[in-house]
C-alpha cells in the first residue's frame, strides 16, 4: 500500500508516454499479420499479372493475359457457375435449417441437450471421414439412400455420377457436416433475448407464430446476417467434399473454383494462371458478402 | 365485493416452497402493495396472478371469474415489468399497439386509444421513437402506456421504479399515485422499498418467507405492526428492539426492565402478557434525550430536517433516536434517554406483537 503513487501512474501509463513505446505492444501481431497475410495477398495479386510457371520459372509481366485466358476457359466458367450455384444452395439451407434447429432445441430438456451435441458433433469430423460416410450413403443399389428408397418401392440411381444431382448431393453432405456452427450461433442469439419480452408478448395475447415473427426474428436479425455472410464466405471455398466425392465430375458439373485453382497451380504448375483464378474467387466472395450486408442494412432501414 | 380473490395459493419449485397457502382479498379500486425483502415470494405471487408462473395449488379469481386457468393474455390484467420489457425493434406507437392488434382491435380504435394514453402520460412526442432512444423515465412511461391502452381490469407492477434514479423515483411515485386516483382501477404493486409502499399504497400486504405477515393501511402497518418482522421492515430507520426482563403490573400496564435496570411503562396491558422472553420495540421518534437511560453516542447521521443518533446502551446494544436537524451532539458524548412508553410495542418469543 505504500506505493499508491506508482500504482496510479501504471493505471494511466498510456498518457504522456511516447507513441513509439505503445507500438511495441502491437508489433508481434503486426509482424505476423504482415508476413503471413498481407504479403502473400499482395504477392498473389502480383502473380496474377505474371507468366509464372513452376517448371520454366518467371517469364515476365503479361498484363491481363491470365484473366483473358480464364474468360476463354470453358471449364473455368463452369466452375464459377458451379460454385455460385453451390453457395445459393447451401447458404439459405444453413440459415433456415440452422435457425429451425436452434428454435427447436432452445430449451432445458435433456433430450434437446443431447440433440444439440449430436448435431454439432459432425462438425468436428474431418472432410475425409464425412465424405467416406456419405459415399456409403450414396452407394448405388447397396447404400443407405438406395435401401431407404427401396422401402417405398422406389429405385435409386447413382447421384454422384449424375450431371444434375452431383452438386446437390455435395450440398447435402456439406449441410449435414457443418450445420452445427449456424445452429450454435442462432442458439447463442436466442438465449440473449430477454425472457421478459416473451412474457410481455404473452400478456399482449401474441400467439406462437406472432411471437416468432414479431419478437424472436427481429431480435436475432443481426445473427441471421452474420451467419449468411459467414456461410457465403465459407461455401465459396468448397473443395474437399467435391474432390473426394465426385472429383469434379461428371463432365465438370460439380467442379468448384478452388479445385480448378488447385489443379492449375499444383498439378499443371501454372502459378500465374492459378493466382488470377484466385483473384476472381476473392472478388466474388467480397461481392457476395457485400450483397448480404447491403440487403441486411436495407431491411433494417 | 373483492375484485381479486387469492385462495389457498401455493407455489413450489421442487422441494422448495416459495408461497405457502396464501389467501388474500383485494377490493376493487385498491392500490395494493406487496412489500417484503427479496426472496419473500412477492414477485412470484404477482407472476402467478399474471399467468407467468403456474400455481402448485389454489385458485385466483378476478371480478368473480376464475382466471388461474386462463392464458396470461385472457386474464384481463396488464403488467409493467421491472426492466420495462419494451419490444426493442418497435417504435413506441407499435409497442402500445401490439397487444391491441393481437386481439383484433380496429385500427381507428387503436389510434384513438394510443392518442389518449400518450396524452395522459405526456409521451405524444415520443411515439415514433424506438425504446433505445428513450431515457429510463420515458421508457417507464411507455411501459405504463402499453398497459393503459389495453384497459385492463387490473394493473400489475413488478418493482417498476427500481431502475430509476432517486429523483425520478420519487417523482414517479407521485405520478403513479395520481394515475391511480384518476383511473380508479385496481393496482397491485410489488416492491421491497417500504417508502414506495407507504407513499402509494391504499393497502400494504407485508410478506415474508412466502406468507403474509400483515395486511393493512400504511399507517396501520406503521403504528400497529402485528409481528416483529413487520415492525422492523416498515419505517426508516428500522424500529429499535431491546431485550427486556421482569415484567410487572403498573396500573394495568406492563412495566419492563432494560438490561441496565432502567424501567419503561409500556402501552401494553399487563393482563395480555404470557410467560417467555419479551422484546421491547420502539421507534426512533419515540425516544428523546433527558431521562434515566444512560447511553453513549456512537454514530450521527444528519439528514437535514432531522438527525439520527445511534447510541450504545450499557449492555452494548445500539439504539437509534431522532433529534432535530441542527441538534448539537458529538460522537462519544454521554446522553440520558427516555422512552415514550405509550408508543412502544412488546413482542413475544415467536415475534408476535402483544396487544390490548
């Protein structure tokens, strides 16, 4: 207690100290951010405008040639289409299904606690295991799906080799795999709603649907937006499931952009070309996230 | 006829019984205040009336109809919550309209009711704001407005003043009392603040441990507390309790001895006394300087218009008494006190007041 004066000066340390000293505290993080994130990002942008091949090395600046080649590449255009379709399939499913599960399981019942754990449980599995499990489900003639349909006398076909159904099949796997995160985010948001709002609504004669639409949904609007943006960013990066389930086929109908980037860069060793494709993906993701935020803002009005 | 009739209410959470066989009638137009310390069950009781807590046993009747079997919205009551519970994403107008819209009130009616209520509460300029843009006092008014537009048979208030600062709280007390006089409707108000109870209630229901200790007008509860708990809970500062011995008959009144040997002739008839330990209860305003009870001043609280002096008796117990605001008194000073016996109370070992 004798050093009250010192204690006080420590509390107000930031004031009057040269700014450079404070920078020291930020430095470790800034260094890592710079080396691991900013620099590779800029390097990637630079690479997109170069003719850079892993075998022949750097062959100089080529301007927009890589982008022109991408535009002319039928397979690449197909991957853009597939990826956007995939995002449009999964993001609404994550938001709606996640919200539905959260609403259904937001109570103190022991049953709900177990179900919450089960639904979240699959998220911790690796993509390899998840796809393995679903290969078994989708197995023609002997798989779970075929057997299930067989009960109703329906005949199943091989989804994975169908041009129409390969991408939706991957979407189902993805939603099954990581529905736990949106569900948990929604659960957290639902538990933030003060109980007395529901009590006031009960005294105001609000029935269940009315309460859901007028109290619950407006209260978690921000979380809906967060989940939507998060899922858009995550699902644009579809890769593992597609690679392991369909390998991009049949006829490229389920090949996502990241697989295209991977194959151009790591199989064909055309780094400049792959970097250019990455920039296109990056711009699409930013646009997707911005569109969501803009839509959310507009509704908030 | 009783507007509210609570009959044999009990409420248990598992093995814990928070309300025990409670019965109470509240006449129409009363401003009833449920007063008690936290955990005494007063809020639970209010929530049972509102339909937010299920009853374990008992019945609740309002205006001759049994309401404990009805959902909250159909009971004819409106509630003002402690945290106001305004719908944050709705404007003040939408907040007030929500309940009316849900029961299918015509739009013109809603507009007219909101206009009337907001004029009465002087919140008309706030109608298009959202709760986040309002001060605590304004939110309070909106919460009351939301209750008023429903024109309920009874209003329920769950400690609605506890989030306001001291100035606003005393102003709102007056406004609520005025509102009650104007609307003449039955109101039930829950609080742990005995000042709120004394100032607003037409009838105070003092509760402790899930049971009613006493029901009476504010002055009845203050002047004639039926239990030691009520005597200690109502009034500031709290009533002094002194253990006394050797009761004697002095002209029909009970005379008791304090620990230091001094005597007090109480206002309690000697004939009513039973054997057992006795406690003398006396309020600060009924003790004065200039007597034969020696004490030493320990703490002085100056409140402006009056001064509270805490003094230690010979046996070490502390007693508080009233002095005028500008009295000259110093800590450590020896004083001699006298107790106005006619205004004292005697409590038996169980804490029940002994009366004539």
